[in-house]
């Protein structure tokens, strides 16, 4: 009897069921778990860009920092007049912070189901998978008395998270470089 997870991932069979071509099952597991982690990374970046407005969040953070900075400077100087003028702007802060929080949590609503399903899918598809890295990685969960916990051996879920983190950071770096180069070309074209 096939498990529900196996039936649910029927579309993934072409990637995982490569046994007929002589591929080693540990390589299959490595490739399958890495693919699941990379897929979650791509989904995460897409959902964050689609439902979270980063530019608006940056504007809000800049505005909040500006108001807070001016208020702190006025308090240090003891300038009551300036503090009175800042009161209407100070009243904007709760609304701005609420908007920022909503913009940041929208993508999470879509990503949370994937977060619950994909690591369990990796564990159920590859229950015996263990990878030993040649270097140690700090793990910030488990054994808080030895924080951070440096490990070089990971199971399916651990490798899923490492694949996700590496691919997500790499993709964000490439997107940032692309945006920076695009902005530099726009500035050169404007001059």
C-alpha cells in the first residue's frame, strides 16, 4: 500500500525513480532532497516578491527611522517645541508598523503549508539518507546548552534545510547583483 505522500508526489517520480539507469540510491536521495530544497527556495522567493512589497517595506522602515531619530534628537536637546511638532508624525508610527507587519506576513501565509509538507516529504521519501560533510556547520536548534551546535552529519530534513538555505542565499545574492548592475546602467544612461 502506497502512502499518501507517495501518491501526492506522483509528479516527482521522474526525478526520484531513476533506479533503472543504474544510478546509486544515495545519489538519488541527494539529488531528490536537493531538488526539494531548491524548489522551496524558488517558491519562497517568488511568493515573497509576489505578495510582499519590499520597496514599500523599505520606505516604511526609512520613515520610522527618520521619525524616531528626530524625536530622539529633540529629546536629547530638550526641545519641547520640536517634540510637539513631531506628535502628528509620531501618531503615524503604529499604522506604519502595522502595514509593514502585514506586508511581511502575507507571503508567510502561502509559504507555511509548503514549510510543513516539504521537509516531511523529504523524510518520507528518503528515510535512510545520511550525508557527512567534510566541514562542520552551526545548527541553531537542538541542544541549546551547546549553542551553536556544530555538526557535519545530516539526515533528509537537515539536508533539505541546508539545500534551501544555500540556494536561497545564492539566488538572493544574484538578484541583488542584477539589480545593482541594472541601477548602475540606468545611472550611466541618465548622465
